[in-house]
C-alpha cells in the first residue's frame, strides 16, 4: 500500500474485532498491535508483564465504572511525574507513549487501548468500532470457549463493562459512540466483508 495509515480499532467483546483487525493488517501488509503492546510496555517501562496483563484495559478502580456509566463525561488528567500513581495509570501513560511512537514511525493496526483518542490529532488515522448483535457474540464465545450460553452472556457483559470503564475514564469520548469513530461496523455482515470495508477506507485515508 502506498501512503501511511494508522488504524485504531475498538470492539465489543465477542464481535470478532480482533480477527477483523488481524485480517486488515495482513491484507494491507502492516503490523498488528494488540497484546503485543503489553510486551512493548514491559520492555520500555520496566513494569512486570504479568502485572500489565492483569491491568490491561482496566480503569484504576471499580468506582470509576459508576462514574463512566453516569453523568460524568470528563477525563482526568494523569501526571506521569507522580510516584503515587496507580499501576493502571502508569500502564496507560506508558501505553499511550508507545502508541504515539508506533504511529509516528509506521503504518499499523492498533486494537483498543483508547488509541483513537490518543492519536486523535493525526491526519493519517482511521478509527473503527466493531460491534455485533448479542446472540451472535454469544454464539462466538460458546464456540471458542466451550462454555454455556448463560456463561457466555455473563463473560460478555463483564468484558464490555471493563472496556467501557477503561475507555470512558481515559478518553474524552464514549466507548462505542458512533460520533467517536470514522466507521462503525456490525460484524453480522461477515468478517471478510468488514475487512474489505476497512481496507477500502484505509486506502482512501492513507497519506
């Protein structure tokens, strides 16, 4: 692909968002960063990779979920200079720096981690949110995890709450809001169709 593009993909749990992100990266011949970001954060910050997995896409404390789901719409300013910062905040700061560095030097696909907000001032950025009907998401989790439908529904609810709490705390936009993304895609249209739409949009945006 000629030109440079950074694609930030948010996703509902079980929507196939990561599979879509992987296929988009493969089709465009660019790198995918998802869990790979945890390894990069660990290398650059000295934080434990195990700890980073525990706090990945998790807001500082459970009270923030109440804030992020209610009338509160602001985003706190987090100072990296404070030694007293919770590990979640330190991880977010370190992750944001890495995301900015990656976007500066290469075309790539970045999954989650508020990337669309961290990189919002870039003109080579395409932002995408992948959703799916709940029943389709339950089907996917049942197939992949081998659990019951009721268990899958509980897992989905918990994961979405976690992602929304994280995003709404660290970002100035609402998780999944159509106004926060260039493209909002329901994966019921098919994984490959979704991939083709994103690839076409990326080629149009590439600088």
